[in-house]
C-alpha cells in the first residue's frame, strides 16, 4: 500500500506503468505536481447516510469521478499530497473499496519526490471530484463492502467481537471540542483512541514494527475486526493504511463517522466533560 519516491522513480524509469493522482487542492496541483499527474478531490466527500444503500451510492460516486479521469480499473494508482496526511490514504482506500487490485500511497508525498530528484511540472490534465451530488441507482459490482462499516454494524460492534478505533484529536475524543457541523461532542462508547498523527513522522508513515508496537499499546489485535472512525472519514483512512502496514487484515472504516453519529440523538455517546 506504500511506495517511496526513490522506488517509484526507479520503477518508472524501467517502464513500469503507474497512474499518478494528486489529491491536494486543485490550485496546488495546477501550480506544481508530478509529471502527468491527474487531480482528484477525495477530501470533501462525506456520506449522507451509512446504510447499505448509502454505501453503494458512495461506491458509485467514486466510480463516477474515476470515469471523469478517463481511467480504467486495471491500473495501479499512486496517490500523493505534499506530505502524507489524510488525503492520500483516503484516495488509496477509495480505490481499494471500489474494487481495484492495488492502490499505493507515495510515502512523504511531493516533498519526498522532489528530494529524490524527481521532476515536477504544472498540472494541466484531467481533474474530478468525488461528490455526493452524483446519484445513480446502478451498482459497482466489484466494490468491497467489507472495507466499510455501517451505522448498524457499529451499534453492535462489541457483541461481534470487533474493536472500534477513534482517529480524531484527544480533544474531540473526550468531548472538549466538536466541529460546528456536529450538534454533540464526545465519542462512540467503547472506542479506543489512536490519534492519526501519531502514525506519521516528518510526513511519512512510521516503519511497520513501530506501527505494530503502537497498535499493541492501544490494545489492538490483528486477529480482531477493527473498525475506524474520525469526523467524516478522512483521518480514519490514515489509520487504516497504518494498520494495514502493521499487518492488520480485517479493517474497515465507519464512513459516517462522528459527523453522522452526532446527528442521531438516539445513538449512545460518551463525554469526559
């Protein structure tokens, strides 16, 4: 799921084909990017309702945006931003969810590419946005629904022997802070905190051994199904990628995350305030 800049440069020089996807703001892509990189906004999307139907619509929304780039599903995309944050992991997760066999994150992002001697140019190719405004009653048959947790699954997560991970800031976890769009502050009962920035250092992922150690200290086990949430699903993708690198296999993102949970007042929550 991860590739470093030196490896990417060398493999491209030998003729290996990659599709480079810049997930930063469009203006940043237009200013400078990897040669031939497409632009895809995966950040502003959030799922309106994490039912099975809503999840299918999310798959359709990504598939529609991908089609706007005039790309097939049989490519190897490399998602990147300035440094690894929450956008490139989310792009890779979207691609895997949509059924692609492989999706890579450029470790260290554009900064590492430039440091490795890679060329950068203004972006002027195709650009698209994953948008909930796209509606289609058809289905994406290859979508991997096991990578998604719905609101219903989260409600019964502990009865199923799964574990729930909160990727947000400690102040969001304990209820001291809530985004303006959320009418409640706190966390989902039973969640453990694994702050998304703790899996990164200097814009790159920690090495797999360090990530495994961090996961174990958090109380996570690779044998359990692990469901991750944040505010709207982006930071959760960074933890998803980190745990994948640590050897976890049964991972999912609760795509509604706190943005959805907070608006359903019938759902339980905890706060330390």
